[in-house]
């Protein structure tokens, strides 16, 4: 099955299938469950056969983990675990490390720095589930860095991986369209609009739609077609941006903006000889349409909400508008700054070893009982000096990736993925697959695809081809 998905011979069919899966999720979980295991089981043999390239393995893992949110919406647990992305990504990365005998020193340093936190609990209240909830995300990031660092894929293969990750996001899009009430019946508020997120966590929905928006933009500007039709790709981009903005959860959509700005920076700053050498897309011809579509989505949602969207992104709340609260970083970050400062205080008091994995929410003086939303402060509070080592190595990995991949477009895409991954950890910690998956992709060495000899292709035309490289 993964071969068919990679080949993408009939993209419209795949788009329709995933939209129908999203519609079915509003009625029953069994269609999602059946499709998930059909792909997993039928693709296992192909993964086991492939010994030279990581492409098939990565394609399968990244496609399946992208079903995490639609599976939660469809309530497929326990058949598909609630934290599917964490478990499947961890299992896939461990398999990849063993099969391809990878030695990624930075990743192993990060893993070792997490060990002391397992054996410490200053609060005395941490359960095993708390440890898994908080620690599996950082473990996956470390494994991703160990496995992906300087692995080689082609630009075409990178485009195919991004495309595979978009398909399940279309299912979430279809689900939210069905669940979204008529706008006349909605009372928009200056906060997260759960009713417009399909009745689910608006931060998770916004994060995924922001990711889809960024991926579609990347495919469009590089002419790595998603559907095969520019107009349809633009409509998908509009729909993802529109629905993501409707959630009023800013994190995911600002992540998409960050990624697009980074890519544009690398394109604009590229010297003329590199623009010609790598045939970089022209800003006006290929990039501007994508930006205009996203801006149009913003204007449309702002009109529907009578300007509340703009107020939301300005950091206003009902309290600040009514005058009962003063706008500050505390109100703009909706409590995240309180959590961050509370975690820092815990770190200062437990500088070397921290308070232990999962313990910070029980000990924090501010926002007590609330799980961490900012991963760096959680690492410092719960892992102490070792958490600082972990985050420092993560930052070094981002700086190192700038040394490779001479193509400004590729370098821009990879650095954008890295920054979006780190940024996501500042508003949603590392509780989803987004941060480890994007950090892993950002560390790849991307090369130009192999040129196929047209004469040889004509001679062997009877044999169906699939270039997995």
C-alpha cells in the first residue's frame, strides 16, 4: 500500500479517500481503524525488503503518525492508541536505528541527559503515566536526531513525504467542516473556539492545520504538485488556513507564518548565481499566489468574526477590552508565561537534577496542576542542568544543519521545519509528533534526484517504474 501512496499516480483519488475518512470519523471509528491497519500490514513487507534507503520506512511512519488527531477525534482508542504519534514514532525510530546501524552522537547525548529525571520525584505524586506523558516526546526528539542526522534523500522524496503527511490532515479538515455549526449560531469569543475545532482541542487542531498550510505552500512554490492542479492546491491551502484561523488558537497558524517567512528569507537573500544554478522559484510568479491565498483566508475569517480575529492576534481578551485587565505578556501568552516563570523558579531551587520527570506541575507556585506548555522550561525544572544540556544540544543541531544543503530553497525549507518544530515546543511542549518529526526531517541531507536516461526508459517501457532511490 505504501508503494501506491508514494507513487501518487492518482492524487485526486487519494484526496477523496482521505476526505471520506474524515467524514466517516463523525459517524464511526471503524473506517479509520480499518484503513490504518490495512496500510500498516500491507506496507510492512516493503519496509522489511528495503535495506539501502530509509525512504520507505520514513514515508510509512510519517504517514501513519499523521493520523494521530483524526484517530483521537474518531475515538479509535484502544485499537489505535490515543498517543499514536509518540508510540509509533518511537518504535519506528528504534527499528530504523537498529536496521541501518546509525550512530548519531548528539542524539545519544540527549538521551543520556534524560536518564536522571526518571529516578527523581521531589513531589512524591508522580505516576508512571505522568512520566510517559512528559518524557516520551523528548525521547523521540533525541531518537530522531540520532537517526536522521545527515541521512540522504532527494528533493523529490522530501516532497513526497510532506505530501503523505498532508493526506490525514485533510481527514481532520473534513471532520471539522462537518462538526462546525452555522456561523450565525456561533458566539465568537476572544479565546480558543472549541466549537469551530470540531469540538476538539483547538490548540491541537490549529497546530495541525498550520502544519498543513506550510506543507502545501512548500509544495506549491516548488511545483511539487499535491493534487496535480494549481487551483485545487490553492483551494486546499485556503481551506486549511481558513479553518485553522477559525479556531482562534494562534500557535499553529503563527508557526505556519514563521516557516513561510524563513523560506522567503533564504530565497530573497540567495545570490544571483545560486538563483540561476538551482533554478529557484521567482517570488512573484510562484510564491506570491500562495501568500495571497493565505491572506485572503485571514481577511475572510476576520470579516466573519466582525474583527475579533484581528483582536485575538493582537493579544486582546474580553478582560482587556472591557478594561478589567491590562494587556501584558501574561494575557497575551494565555498563562504560558506564568508556567514558564514557575518552572524557572523550580529550576533555581533544584539546579542540578531538577524535580524529576512529570513533577513540575505539582510543585509549581504559578498555574499549579497545569501540565507544561513550554518544553524548555519543563526540561530545566524537571531535569535541571541535564535539561539545559539537552536543549543546548538541540540548538546546536539546528546550527549544524545550516552548514549543509547548498541549495537556498532546500536550506530554507529544512531550517523552517526546524524552527517550526522548536517553536511548537514553546506552545504545545513535545506532546505530539510534530516536534520530533519536523526536527528529524530538518536534519536530512537533500540532494538532487537522479537523472533518468530517456533512451533506457524507452527500451524498458513495459516495466512499471517506481524510483525509491
